[in-house]
């Protein structure tokens, strides 16, 4: 049983136990987890949720540690939800985030939780949304969601955070390295890391290239995406990144954009869960399981239309 008072008092052990419950695949645990989330729901929504992504080698862990330590020094409580890639063969994952962010993990005002992605779309942990709510209920002001490299996971993370940040390398010769137009449209900010030493001039050039590229894209939001440079290793310009996010949070709260965005995200999440639950019901139904391969063969051979085959499966499900 989860101690709700201990959770809301911000006790890390209670929070860790609650997250483990939410991540469990057991049906009774799932029911218990949803009851817990419903109880803590009034205490949620008071944080700023920030998604952080970037190609491998960009220095995500170093940046998150430097950024997290800066926020803690400013009196903030920081939760880092780092999604680890599960092995497609063994199903396990490394879960080494605490060793990658050693100084931050020692802070009493920081909570680092590696979550195995379990092969869910793009490597974003299936339960990250629920975990964010628990962290908010435990009084964390800033929630950082780190994704695994650049890929489909960006779209997943962007659909659950308030502010989406893409970390870049100072490669002036390849100014749009590894970044798709779609991801550029998702980004609220591009932050060029490793802007120090010999790379400083490259970083400034890269910044201008990205600014020009962003001008070509149409952003419907009230916010104009910004391009900043920083050095996580040398702890330079980290405060400017937080200043930018604070400006975004103030503006988005004032004009109602933040509330609107979260409401839209919750509705989209409900629709996604609805599809997943229907898929599970289909797989659990013995009659559907028996007929599915037969109908698939009929469709392949052109003996029936895909529409009629799908209709037959749905009729079987609801008749069951």
C-alpha cells in the first residue's frame, strides 16, 4: 500500500514505490495505480514539464546534470525521468542514469528515475505521463524528460511536455545534422551544447544557421522558438537556458496556452489509451484470435474486402 501522505510530503522512497506500482503490468496493480493517481490528481499540474532530446554524443547527460544542479541552486526541486532503451532480445535495460548524473543524484532536491522503455513507441516509457503526475504530487517544480536519441520518440515526448528542447552540436559544416523538419517544428528551443574552446566560433556560426532555418518554418504558437549556445561541461550560459524557459512559462500561463496545451494532450492520451485497450481486448478474445488469421488469408487472397474482414472481427468482439 502506498503512503499518500509520505508521497505528498515529497519522500523519495514513497515516490519510488508509487512509480513502481504505476509501471507494473499486473492487473490488480494497474487498478491500484489508477486509484492512487485519481487521489493525487488535485495536487498535480504545478510543475514545468521539459522534454530534452538530441543525437547521441551531444552531451545530454552532462547538460541535464549541469541544468539540474543550477535549478537546485535556485531553490527548485527537480525530477529527471530518463528513458532507457530496453533490449529487444532480453527485454532488460541498463538503467545507468544515476551513474551518469552522479552529482545531481546526490542532491536531496533531485529525483532521478530511469524507466525502461519496454519497446514502446520510440523508446519513450509507456508510463512516463503517470510518473510525471506522481512527481508533481510529490512537490517537484521542474520535470525533465530525457529521450533516447533522435527518432520517433521526439513526437511522443513533445505530446506530453510543456516545453520541448533539442540539443545540438556546434557543427557549422553540417548545420542541420540529424534533425528532421518535423522535429524542427516541434522544438520550442534549439540549444547548441559544447560551445567552448575551439568550438566557440563554430557554435556561433551554427546558431545563425539554425536561426535562419527556423525563420523558414511557420510556428502557429504564441512562442517564437529560440536558439541558444551553452557549455554544460564548463557550466556556461546554463542560466540563460532557464531564463528562456521561465519566460515561456510566464507567457504561456498568462495567455492560457499552457492550460490549453495540457488539456489537448490529456484528450489525445485518452484516445491513444482507448485504441490500446481495444487492441488488448481483441487479443484476449478467443473467437477473434481464431478467426483473425483466417480473415487475414481471405483478405490476402482477395476473397473479401479489408473493411468486411475488420467489421467481422469487431462484431465478434462485441458479440463476445
